[in-house]
């Protein structure tokens, strides 16, 4: 008996030693050295604020119904840029793409170097009529008050357009001469998918044979209090994004009067198909979380490292914990959401055609074809026709051991050494998805602080940006562009 207890104690001790050893040694500090030369710069704050405010007054709205497109707002926005940023318009080659999107090209002295592309978008989402009274300041007033800039598009993402332009204008005023070509590209329909803007910009570059050292778009931020395993700010840089597809399930049936129905109507057949899909969600995959965790691991609590460092033992538990919350579940699996269904137009008529839409967000690594195949197999009912209606495949995953990622990370840390930088996968889509044919290194980040409150402002009521964050975004782009210009 004594022997059994002794053996058990020994086994538990060895196990604890192994677990702790992995927890303490597996996660070395991945943080890059802060960039040097990140000094205070001469931003004219009053003029920078005036420009941001002016940009927000122009209602460059993207409507789901593209026939509501207001061309004047976009040409007004182009005029605003010309007036506000004269040096850029003197020094850069400006190309209008598909009437409303813009490309600026500042040629470098060494054309053999691959250029760098900074992206943003000029369009904003509409303000719903019923909410317009709830805004503290009118949504298109461009009000600057209480240390804050208010307005639709402030956060998503005129802060990007305006701070890129401010930074470049300042660099040109200091007679900066790039070695490497720098491009800016501003789409005009990101909020409705980017097919008229960013997609056409990407085609334009492809035709010219331009390839980029790296591409930087919106889609990451300095999170504060959002990643609860780290008690420091975490700058997340998007290295991939999920795909999107609407899969239609259609059932054709004879129809007739509902007083003498068959055992199952078209809607019944569809309902069973949907239940089967919901009962067998896509498998969980920790690889994207693991890539992120490698960067933050060294800064997390011991218990977190104990679990993450011993996935040979804890994978099922980690998956169960992450799958318990829809937000974290979406970061480790392809999600399935039945969102629309239609049957017959009248209560007493059997549907001749029943249709449902399943919206899936696809994890990088899978494709529209592979998820469709799985849907067909799960439903396993040849009365249900499965077709994909609209979608785009998930992006590739951009590498993190590149000059571009290193520059972005080092610049962020150069501005505030306390910030931990980590790659992550976006659950939504950005214009950046169109640029994979032009560069392997496509990143998403914008220098502003994202808190749980901030995130509600994007597309929401009282969209706003603290003045301090705006100035910080200008400083960030200034230093990043300055370094990116070099060979
Ligand atoms: Zn956006």
C-alpha cells in the first residue's frame, strides 16, 4: 500500500515538474527591440485637427443599395485632400481608380527596391435615421470637443486616411527623399465589400506589375483590457482574415393546398438540414490562437502558460473553454449561422420552393469548396440543393519574420515600450484581402487604443476618437513611413 502511494506521489510530482517546466521555458519573449529614433515630431496640432474635422464633414457614405451612391461626396473628399495636403499633391503621382478611389505614388531613388503600400478607405457606413437624435453631436458635424473628435467615420476609418496624409505631408515638408517607393491607396467602397474600389486598385497594380515589400491596411489596434490574460496593452497586427460565404439550401416540392400536406413540407426538409448543420459544428483548430499566443505567452500568468504550454494534455480543455463563448469560438473554427429562410407566400399554400441561407465564416486553411462539401455531407439529403451564392475565400496567413512585420512591431514598441505586439486573425473582412496577389506580407494595424467601449463606436452611435489617439496615429505613420522609405 505504502508503495502504491509512493509511486502515485512520484508520478504526480514528475507530471507537475514537466508541466511547470514547459510553462516556464516554452514561451520566450518574442518582443522586438523598440525602433530607435522615435522622437517627438513637429505636428501642427491645430491644423491636423482642422483637417480631420473637415474630412468628417463630408458624407462619403457607402450604401448597401449602390444606386444611392453620392458621387459628389467623394469628389468633394478628393478636393478636400488636394487643399489640405498640397505637398503630397506636388510630389506624388496621383491616380484616380474607377472614378472614386485614389492611389498616391511617391517614387523613390532606387526603383529596384520593392515599394511599400499603406491603405485606408474613404467611405463610411450610413447613420440610421432613427438613431440620429441619439448622437451627442450631429454625425457629420466634425465636432472637436472635450479632447475628442466626433463623427461618423472617425474611427472607421478616416483617422487612417487623414493621419497617413498628415504624416506624409510632414515628411515632405522636411524634404524627406525616399529610397524605396511609397504608395497610398484609398478605396471608396470598403464598407460594401470593396469590389469597386480596393479590388480595382489591386487590378491596377497587377497590370503595372507592381509587387510590394509589405502592405499595411486597417484591422488591428492597441488593445487595452481586451486580452485578459495580459495586463499590458497588446497591439494586435492582423496577419490573416476569415473567408465569407453564403450557402443557399433549396428544396423544390410539388406544392398544393396545406389542408392535405405530405409528412414533410419543403420547410420541414430545410429545417432538418439546418438542425443537422447546427448539431455538427466545424472542428476547432488552435493554430491561429497558438501563433498569437507565442507572442504574448511570456507575458501571461503562470496558469495560462501551464495550459497553453502543455497542449499534449490540455487541448480538449482549452478547446472546450474557447468554444463556450461565441466570440472566442469564432476565433478557432469556421462558424455556421442560418440567417434567412423563405417558404410559400401564403399560410394555406404548400411551398413549391423553400430556401434558406447559411452564412459561414471560413477559417484560413479551408476554402468555400471544402466547407460546401462538408455541408453537403452533413445534410446528407439529396432533396436539398446546396449552392454557394456569394463569398470570398479566407486569406493566406502572412509571415511574421519579415522586414515589414518587424518594422511595424518595432515602431509600435518605439512609441511605447510597454506595448506587447502579437499577430492575430481577423474575424471580419478588410480591403487588404485583395492584395495577396501583390504581396506575401499583408498586415493590418492602426495606432489607436481599442477598449471594449471603443469597439462599439465603430459603425455605432457617437463614433469618436480621442485627440491624443489621432496625434499618436500621425506619429506612428510618420516614423513607420520614414523607416519604410529606407532600403
Ligand atoms: Zn473600415
